[in-house]
């Protein structure tokens, strides 16, 4: 895995998140203040896989509630969120 600014690329874990947050805070005063006041952001761990990818894409496009409704409709229509079913 390659390292950029001391951050190793690959699967993100709590340690990697903290390293990345500290690297960003070191170059941005506003982020430094936010980190000091609130600590690092939580790592929202999700199961790896296609369904998670679809969920993330939906959540970026519409509200969380709409994304969940769309995902449920997709599951109802296809029987599951799998590449071969969509």
C-alpha cells in the first residue's frame, strides 16, 4: 500500500482514520480546532460488498430516508441487491 502524507491507502480502520484526521488538521487550522473541540469523527463501519456500494451511492444522491426507501424498493423488485440481479 502506498503512503501519502504519512497516510497508508487501503481499508480504513480506526487507526487509519485518526492518522488521516491528524494529517489534515496539521495543514488546516479550522480542522485543528474542530478536532480539539469534538475529537475525530466516528468511523461508520459497514459490511463490504455491492449492497453497501449501492447504499452509499443512493445516500449521496438523495436524503437518507429516500435512499432507504429506494433500496427497499430495489430489493422488493429484484429479490436482493446483487450485481447479477440488477
